[in-house]
C-alpha cells in the first residue's frame, strides 16, 4: 500500500469538518471513519504495519455514528464495526454488533470468532468454546479459527489439548509465527526447552511495527543465529515487557563470556526504567547503549539468549543476580522503619498490573477479595502498585495498616528495589515486581492464576528460576479464595514473629 492510499492531514481535516457539520449524514461519518481506519493501519517506511489504537477508537466512534444515522448506508459497515471493536477490545460493542450479524447469518464465521473473544473476557469459556466450535464447523480447517479455539482451551488450563490444536494449525499454516510462538510457550511451560526455545524465535517475524529496537537493528545488521563472534560485535536488545527483561538479563554475563572467549564483544541495547539496575550487574566489558552508537555485526533479542546458550535445564539459575543501589537502600531505611512501628512485619503488595496487558484481568486479584489477607494483625503493608491511591484510601478506611510509598518512586524500579530490601515479604501477582523481587532474592509469595505465564511452569510450588519465590496457584480458573487463604497463613506465621 502506498502513502497516496492514506488521507493527507488536510483531507482528514476536511472529512472531519464535514462529519461535524449540523447537516452531516451517515455517508459523511462513514467517509471519515474509513479515512481514520486507513490512517490507523498505515505502513511504516520499513514495511511494517502499525496500529494506532487512539485513531482506531476515533474511527470506531465515527462508524457507530454512521450506523446510527443509517444502518443501511454500507453493507460492510456492521462487520467493520465488529472487527474494529474486536481490535480495540471494546467487548460490549463486539457483543452487540455480532448479535446483529449472527441474527442475519448464523454461519458468519468471523462474527462467531469475534463474539467468542468477547464472551471469553467475562470468563464464559463454555459459550466461547461453543461459538468457536461452530465457527470451525462452518469454516472447516480454517487455521485462524482453530488457533482461536486453541487459545480458548489454553485459558482453561487444558494445555495438552491446546498444544494438539496448535500443531494442527501449523500443519495447515506452517508459516504462522503466532501459532508457533504460542506453541513455544506451552513447550517452555512444560520444561521442554530444547523444543521451545527455537520455536520462541517466531516472535522475530511478528510484523506489528511495535519493536522499534528490532526494526532499527534489522536495518543495519543481520539477526544472530549463533555464529562465531570472533572479531564481531553483537548487540543484545531488551524486548517485550519489564518482567521478560528482568528474567532474561541473567543470561547476559554468560553470553558476554562466550564472546570474550571467541574474541568478540557484546553490547546491551536498552533504555528505560530498568537501566540502572541492569548496569550494576553487567560485566566490565559489556557496554549499555541507549541508542545505536555502535554499528554491530549481529543483533538478537534478550529472550533469544537461552536458545543460544543451550539452556535445556533450569537448574543452577536460581541465585539472585540483581542488586539495589546502596545509597538508595540507606535513603529508604528511615522511611520504612518509621512506617512500620511496634515491631510489625513489613510486607509489600502488588495486586494488579498494567491494565493494557492482555491477561491483566485474569492475573489480577479483585480488590474485595484481598481484605481478609490485609486484616492480619501485626503487619504493615506497603502498596507497590503506582496509581492506586483510591484503593489504598478505601482499605485505610476499613482499618487496614497500609502505606503508599509510590509517590516517592522518583527513580522508578531503582527505588522499588531499594524499598524491597527492607521488606520481610512481598505478596504479588505475576508482574514485573515479582521478577524484581526474585532477582534480588527477596522472600516472595507469588499469587498466580491457573494459566499464568510460562515462567512458572506447571503444578509446582517453587520455581527453578528464583529460589526466594514461593508459588501459590489457583486450583481452578478464577479461584482466588484458596490462594488468599494460603497466603494469609504464610503472613500470619510471619506476623507471629517480632520484627526488629
């Protein structure tokens, strides 16, 4: 698609003005909505397709306005509304649009898939699976439908069935990087690293335009596949979320050692709130660069290091490998001691994560379910999730001794790390702070949902990746009450001892 396909800023402004006019009709809003859709899906100079979510939401609003003015203005209008709502995760709109679409045509496979995603968001897995099975019936051997069905089954913790379906998807569509990536996560979860790490490389082929570091490096150097680094420079870039980087950075010293032995060198390409934490653990000959100061011979993502190091056994990787800044630890001591008086034990709490995370609603613990835990006497709680002041105020009103230090996190994760060093325990969901606590060696109760991320394996109470983390798993999908009871017993035992 060429740039001329997309509306100019002036043309978009004209369409907007026409749609906003008092005399605007459905065709005006439809034209404006379509222009916004084209703008949101434009290609970058590197050939990647980017999705501008705010632009998509504006487009969706315009299309809905056109529908309300004249539902018959375009036969493709309702499917476009449903699809766009699906992309931006406006699940109520997906449900209402697909209800109309399926009333017209019960065999509309797209509508069945979109609706299945919407009902799955409210944990109605039976209905979601029924819709996807119907889609598979009307569109047999469709790899997209089967892939969605596999993910629905995975979210029910039926991992073997999900894996079988993903392998069927790959028979039908061998070049599907997303199916291969999802298969990799199941293999790694089961500890089948030799199979999983090569398949995990499929993420490199994702063409969504979101990884700027990968795009920039790909333009100037080849992807590293394990070639000799003799006389070569390899840039390893940080990728994916904070938790992924915190987990994988442990492998940098080992890959740097290999490069050193071969006569090459490693540069770590990273910028963000974890930078200072990482700089403290890097070998002296590994430079951290925040921009492309060095033209490398090869590049690869941080999450590729287990593959290239041949990590087929997780044992031996559980020791702490990050450290908080000593001066910052001292700066936090007075604050923490003053907050937790009378010998009370100090416990950090993370109960939800980034709401933009696709699984945040399932990995986060509902606020109302936490109060029995927070009312354990002898504990001063420290809220570690920024932007949750209203919830903290609600808990305080109920007599819970909880401190909110997040306004003091001026240095981001560096301040969090220093604070953690003064806590007796961290109680957290599956998010970045869990990996940070584990990497620092802080005692941690990790509350994980039934499916959880692949880092935590299956059916165990410990993880070979972090020796200070105790895993507390949901016994069934959505069952947080047993998790809270188990963590409560752990906290009560802690409270029975006196703090310093």
